[in-house]
C-alpha cells in the first residue's frame, strides 16, 4: 500500500468522529435530516432558471407542501429572489439572511426552506 501523505491526517475519521464541526458530522446530520423529508426523494422538482451565476435553487412540491433548497457555490454572498415570502429554514450550512422573499446566502452556504 502507498503511504498516505501527512497533509491528509486531519481528515482521518478517528479525528473527525469527536469533532462536532467536522465534515463527517455534518454529513451524518444532513443524511439524518434527509431521511425525515420524503419530499426530497419523491416529489417533483422545479429548478429556478433565473438565479444568479453559481447559485442552484429548486423547489419540490407534494400534497400541498413545498421545500425550497438553495446553494451558493460562489465565495461571495449572493441574493436570490424566492417565489414567495413567509418561509422558514429547516436545514442550513453557512450563513444566510431571509427577509420577505429575498434570500442572501453567504459564500459556499446552503439552506432548505419551507
């Protein structure tokens, strides 16, 4: 086997296991949350076409419920206009601000809203 370079030691699972802010713990939290939201697996998806560059936003709707997800792949904050107001965050990573139908996502941030 090839020796793993020292630069990768901080990403070892045994080190991430005890760190609540690690990528491992975030991924586990995200997957647990996803299992509680069947809409993410079964509902029809509508991708918002008019978002700024480096933003992906979509809505899933089923049985009168809807979930909006937005991800900023840019390093800088970006504002997105949502199809409606009165939304609440259900899951997020990174910073965001929500005022009426305006969502501002910090760089590399993501949020799921209902």
